[in-house]
C-alpha cells in the first residue's frame, strides 16, 4: 500500500472548454496536491487559473477527466468539500458581517440562529475581528473584509481551501501583514491551501512549492519547490536561493507573455 502522504486534490486528465470558445482552455491537465500543503498558482492573466478553481468547486463541469477530493470524485451532489474565496471578497452588502460569515452554516442547514451567531462570532474573533459581527461590510477596511471573507471560507468546515487572489487589492503593508497572518492560520488549522496570485514574491513567501502555469492551454503545472522551512518570516526572502527562485519564476512568466 502507498504509505506516502494523503492526496487532498487530484486532477486526472481534466479538460474544459467554455461554450463560447473554440479550444479547450484546460487540456488533459493532471496534477496532485498533498494534504496539508500550501501551493500558490502563478500564471499570466487569462491563462485559466480561476477556471481550475471553478472546476474544483463544481461551478463548472469538466468535459473529460476526473477531479478527486480526498480520493473520491466530486459531483453527485457532494457539498462543501472545499472552501472557495472568489477573486473579489463578495461579502453581501445588505447583510451584517456576522450574517455574511454564517452563510455556509445557513446553506448547510440544521443549525439554529443562535448557534450560527455564536460560531460566526468565534470565527471572527479567530481572524482578529472580535466585535465586528454587527457591522456592515462597508464599515470595514479592505484587509478586514478579506479576513471576514476568510472566516466565512473557514466556516465551510472544509480542509481544502481555494483562495483566488485574496490579497491583490490590498496595499503593500496590509498585504504582507495578511500573508504572515494567513501562514499562521494555515499552520494552526492544518488546512490544504491553493492560492492564486500574480505576485511572484507572495508566491515564494507562502508556498511549500509553487505551481506555475507554463503553457496555454493548460496541459500541466510546473511544480517548483521553495527552499525554506516553516514558520517563515520575510527575512528568508533575502536569501540568494529565494531571490534566484523569484527571478526564475518571473523569467518563466515573461517568456509566456511573449509566447
Ligand atoms: N464565462 C466565460 N466564457 C467564455 N470564456 C471565458 C469565461 N470565463 C473566462 N473565460 C476565458 O477563459 C480564459 C481563462 O479565464 P480565467 O478566469 O480562468 O483566467 P485567469 O488565469 O484566472 O486570469 P486572471 O489572472 O486575469 O484572473 C480567459 O481567456 C477568459 O477570457
Ligand atoms: Mg483569475
């Protein structure tokens, strides 16, 4: 029996074509993600990164191949096997922060309003937003909204989290603070995280290995290990092997833009 690490997510020869397009944007893609790992996905704009997430969470159905989460194929009404944070935080503006965070519990059903309120408050406290449950989303800063959206993603209870450019709209200082915060959350909650970013330094800082989209249509992901242990702080980014890795990834993406 394979005694290696458990697989959290696996794509087996997955293909997808948008109905209005004439080619498969995802073309026979296979890759495997180990449980408990943190991978950033980098690739040029429009190459199909978010499409990989939409296939994983079942918003889109692949035309060929299989997607397995924890060894079992998705589909067939399987619910909340992954937490998904879309490219924009998408907190519902007419609901309080607490009601937004409690949404996954409401969708799942079987919990009372008081129970949902308590769990939402605890999740908010965990992301440093104690006392914010009664506020409206517009009363929070960008970084606070992202943390609230993350708390909501955590309340899906899933071990696999798909985060699509969660920090791209934040200013530099808030972004690096959020990166440290996310690594801390990941280590405490032992989740598997896939994180799309355009920021190569962010990818190097966060990832156990970076998954780079090296060709379009996407046929494979190039796995590039990051030579640094956790816990990490930003000083590791100054090490020569880390700057080499960052520059190597930038070169790879540049070549792709040029075609
Ligand atoms: N609903 C759709 N119908 C048709 N084509 C689409 C649709 N959504 C996305 N596409 C196309 O598929 C390609 C991949 O889109 P996707 O959103 O996955 O890219 P991405 O890599 O996440 O880009 P970005 O980095 O800009 O977010 C794009 O070229 C886009 O034009
Ligand atoms: Mg995208």
